């Protein structure tokens, strides 16, 4: 069975971490019972800048690239139309054909799969950790519910099968793609590169009615969902001006700033920076939480971080018990000292 996977690229045309995890699970699903299914990727951006070695190492055999002159920017319904056509939905006999379509459970991946479900009339399984073929053309899956607090065993029936892949699924390392996924995927030969097809979709004005534009001052840098380091700020920062040291620290660490819900509610920072159940779920190598109490909704968004360091004046704050390291102290003293130490090390 062939599997089609939406692959998101960052501002530097690198595959985002969440898409690598989706590819890892998709590769195991494509192998299935017979081990013969190809893994196909869909990208939106210049084909000439695609990281083909990374995609090849993740098990991708073919890439369908939609160039900017064919579809500029992010248009969720149009992206879904592209996936539907390639998957051969509703007997359309698309150029790729697919038994399943997967995407990372990012803001874009979740939105595009929702549109695809509406277009095809098929159900969408969200936040999957495992997917495997089952008798009768169905799929057995494990997915997260209630912001990851519960795991659900379920059966998905659909043609094509549609699913988003949780940020916690499998291994994101392209060189280890397939590890921890269902199916017995064979090792991908080192240096293998997929075949690239420049796909030209047929779209209507209705498909392009909803489009997102990224302003020039927000277009660069690392996104919150894919950052390796996140410096979080909460009520304890004190106000909008209190984030300047956190911005400086994040820059030194090559990361980004995230915030708790109360910060966005106060209007100190935009909602796009919110970490939590109603914000962005992050999976960084390091989450440095500054002045954040750690309510359950916030922990649902940062709980998948590999390492958590908390800085707080309250030793009884919930996040202190969840942190790998806890610093009990004033942010006004701790953060400047940390910044100075990092600058001294060069």
C-alpha cells in the first residue's frame, strides 16, 4: 500500500521535526504486511531547494512538489485539493494514488487534513501515535485524547485513510526513520534520493479563497512548534518589558520565546507564542520555564520536552515537581546572570 505524507518545510527549506515524525510513522504503515508499499511526499515550495537526502533517509521514494508559481503561500483548502488529487480520492485516479494520507498534527497539518476529510467524506483520526493495517481494509491505531492525558485504541475505516501524527510519535531523526513505528520497514540505503515530480494542480477560485500571508517581520526564524530550545515566560515575568531578557537568552541559545496563557490574556505577547492545551504543543530538547506556575493546561503543551528547567520564586509551584532542574530565585537576578555566563563563554 502506498502512503502519501504532507511534508512541511521551515523558512530555511528544512523538513520540520514534526513532519519527520509523521514520515517515520508513514514509512512503517507503507511497509504494512507485504512490505512493498512506497512512501510518497507532498511539498509546497521550490523543488530545487528540497532536502532530498533527508527525505530519502526518511524512506521517501517520490516527492510531488508544488512550486510557488503554481500555488503561492498557505491556502488550506487548496493544499487539501492537491492531496485529494494525488491520493486518487473518490476514484479520481490521481498520479500517485494512496491508501492513506498522513500529516503532522501541526496547525497546518491538522487544518489541511480537516479540509481533506470534508472533501473526501472520510473520517480523520487525529494525534496518532501508531497506525497499522487491520483486516477488512481497516486500520488499528493508538491516538492521544484529552491533550495527551489518555491513549485511545481505535479502528479507522476509510479510503483513503486520513490521520494526523502526534508530535510525540516515534523518532524524528531521519536517519532512524521507521524506528518505533508499526511495520517492519527495512533500512533505507544511505544517500538514496527520491524522484521529484513538479506537480501542477488544477485549482479553482474557491480553493484559493482562504489564504494566509506571513508578514516580512514574522517570516524568518524558527517556529515555536519546531524549535530545539524554548524559553518560556509566565506571569512572573511581570509585564511586557520583562520579556527582553528572555528574548536575549533565547537568541543566545538558538531558540524562541514561548508564553503561558495568562500572558496572552493580559495582552503582553501574541497568542502565536502560547504554549499549552489551547496553544502550541512543543517538543524541544530544552524548555526553560521562567515565572510559570505550570497549570495542567500548560503542562499538556510542554510535557513532551526532553528536559525542563524551571525558574520560580515559589518552590511549591506545580512545574517545579515536573522539572528536571528547578532554580528557586528571582528572574531579575537569575536570567541576567545566565545571559552573562553564556556571553562570557562566547
